[in-house]
C-alpha cells in the first residue's frame, strides 16, 4: 500500500506523465534533458551554456531514482521516490 494520499498519488502520476514525453512508462535522460532545456529557454536564457550542469543534474536524478539501474526511471521508481520524501 502506498504511503501517499490519493490526491498526492494523482499529482505524482501527473508529474511523471509530463516528464514521460513519449508515454512509454519510462523517463529517460533525453526526456529530462529536453524538458529542462525547454524550461531554461522559456525563462529567456540560453540553454547551451548550461549543458554540463544539466547533464550532471540529470545523471544525479537518474542515479537517485533508478532502483533497477537500467538507466531509466519507471513510474514505480518515481512513486517510490515520492514516498521516500
């Protein structure tokens, strides 16, 4: 049984869906990079000057959440991470 309320679970699943650009149930490095890069551009900045920082941040996110070490974050891993917060 999840430690999250139904409302929080819905929120977590919605956030996951935003990051899972192709809808395959996995968040990849490329999907995170594209999302973060778009947010930087939306803020009016040049994303290319943050490339190394983005890559390091994404590596950290994946390493923290990717329990099965397949290089991707599944919905189960994402929910588990939210439960552990």
